[in-house]
């Protein structure tokens, strides 16, 4: 018997580990076209290409946000 990630608590849903370009754009606050432009210039957050599909791991988006944090002084 295999267990799905939500089998232990069916009322609790886990956040996705990866987001498509539209979802990733919403997550970090930029347009999907901006992400596409960044990919073409080897900029922006890391992504995974699976054939024609592009996905962004949430961990990579979070890391990119931290790496690009400016202002506010040292923490």
C-alpha cells in the first residue's frame, strides 16, 4: 500500500514543491514574462526544465528572494 503525502491527515494539504511559471511569478511578485526573459538571459531564480515544461522549486524561489534582499541593515 502506498501512501499519498496527505494520507495521514486528509484534511491537510501540503504546499506544492514546485510551481509553474504563472504560479512562480505570483509567488515572487513578477510577471510570468519577466521570468521567461530572465531565463533567456540566465538571470533570476533557478528552475527545472522537463522537456518543454518549466517549473520552479519553492525552495529555489525562497533562496533567490533571500539572495536579492536589499536594505534594512544587517540581521
